[in-house]
C-alpha cells in the first residue's frame, strides 16, 4: 500500500495486498488493471484523487458495485466508492441523500419505515448512483418515469478537481449532462433524489415451461398494448441450471419468466394478469401483494459475481415475427445458451421530465436484451451477439447505457443511446467541462473538437 497525497482512504498499486479485491466488481469479465486504486472514504478523497490524476495526465474511472463495467481501467486511476454509504431520509420533503457507494437495498430499507420508496431497479444489489446517472429503468418506471427524472441535486468532482453542488438552478447545463451522461462529466459523490409514496406493490413472477414459451411471448406482447401505466412488466426467456440455488420446479428447464410490478391495488392486479395466467399452468407463480422491501424478488436476479456479455436494442414495437425470431435465436433448442429479456417501456418514460436531462430514446416501446454468461469456452458468443444485433437492426431506435454491460462498449453503441442532437450537445459540454477527456474509462463521450 502506498501514499497518495492527502487521501485518507486505502490506496493500492499492482502487487499490493488488497489490490485484487479492490478492483474486482460484480462483472468479472475484463477486470480492471489500474495503475492506482483509491478506495475513497469521502468526497474530499475523491477530489484529491482526481486532482492528482489530472496533474499526472492519468485517466480516471469510478466503480461501486461494478455491474456495468464498460471499459477496463487499465493504466489509469480507479476510484472505488463502495465505502461512501451514507443515506439521509427527509420524510417531509420525500427525499433521500445517497452516497456514491450506496446500493438500492439500503435506500429501500431506510425509506420503507416512512411509507416511501425510491425508483429502484430490478436488482437490490446494484449501485444506486451509477444506475440513476445512466437513466434508471425501474420497477415502477411506466408509472413514474426514469430514476434520473427524480434527481433534485448532484454533488460531483469535475475534471478541474472542484467539488460542485449542482442543481438545475446553479448550473442547468452540467445538471442536464450528468443525468444521462453517466460518468463522463465528473465523479459523483452523492445525489439527492425524490422518493415516492409507495409502501407496497402487486408483483411477482409467473414461470412457464418451454412448450408454452411461444404462447407466452404472443399473449404478453398483445397484453402490453392494453395495460395502464401503473403496470410495468418484462419477460425473460432463460435456461435454468440444474443446481440447488434455483427452485426445484425450474431446475434444468428453459422457462419464460414474466415479471410483474403493479402500483395499483391487489384486486385490480389479479384482474389485469388473468390473461397471462390463462396461458396455461405455471411452474412457479409468486404474483401477489408484497411490501416494496420485497420487490427484489420480482426479477430474483442472482447476487453472485460472474463473467458475462450483454447488449440491448430499444425498439418501437414488438411484432409477432420478431418474437418468433428471438425464440429461434435463444429459445429452447437454440444452439447457444443465453438469456433474452424484453422490457415494456412507454408510459411515463415517454414523457418529458419536469426538469430536462440527457436520458435518450424515450420514444422506445420495448427494450430487448441479450445476456450470455461467459465460461472457459466462449466460442460462439460474439457471433450470437452479432446475429442479435442484425436481427433487430431494422426496428432499432437506439440503445440504453445501463444495459450495455461490457467489457468494451463501443463508441457507436454509446452514440446510439442518445438522439443525435442530445449527443452533439453532450460532446460540446464535454469539451467545456472535461476537454482532455480525463473521464474516458467509461461509456465515453469524446469532447467535441
């Protein structure tokens, strides 16, 4: 362990004990190999680390949980924020101030006694700040919009090593760019977010066996065209390993998992999902009223770090032919094992936020994703993802940053996450706030020339 200026937190260089643990996140493919790691204790540690890196011309990356690693921080400075875990709830204002190392599970737990909830995502273990900076498609987003739409203020260290308190009034351009621009405009040390008056949901999962997958895709697609904005749902087609970590009825099967999150009452929720239940018998059916603190059980995503490759395409509509093509690509009997997920968008996500931000592709109706778990033999994974991209090319509206799980997200993929005018404005602001592209080990937006 070595000294690094005035930083109070731990500092690691290659070969130090603790270096590997500090650099490793949830995504284990393409791990970081930074020249220096700073495990920040507070905002001043972040500021001092950025100042030192800028003086040395060393690029900066930031990581909390490491779910969405876009580029390895090889040779750069990696700022790890996982110790910055403060959460302050203001129940009267319905806000929370959250540190850069906070995960959604902590915010959910601390907001719940006040009858409030954040616009959190499907996995409670994801970092709340990075999720929000990338837009944030949550369990209630058709009702309440993107998580970024509910941010009140941002504390961030910019490339000039200044710690700034950014609001729509103090710096509307930087506020706009930070929310949607992810890590391109500074290292965010905390956010103030709005909370929602939600204590419970009608939600859960309906799991169907392989023979019903075509019917599930067809019925769910048509059903999404009829449901109110209070209903947010998705469907995942996935091969379930035959291991004890999964419920016995699912093990070794290829299943369709329909995920339901409805903010209305349970009686209406039961009525709304009746057409889905009518498809046929479920292997598992957990849909019912639940406290919001149990909302992570809806998607029930594995909490164990792993190596994976994922991409996504936002589309306007999901026609029957496309659903059939997705089944042929990665459904039962397909040569390559992968997870296909389709999320229903629209609703409040399609509406302009009260305070503008840079989140793109709001006009998309669905988000189609492909995830491949990587192992000793990854033969065919790249080709599968290429076929996936080609399959959706004709109907693509763009991509979503938070679902571009690296490593090695391409410039074209990042550009596709925004409308052309939004990307142009982001590049111009990047030239203003970070002209040397100090913050480039991310979903990078290069400064305009």
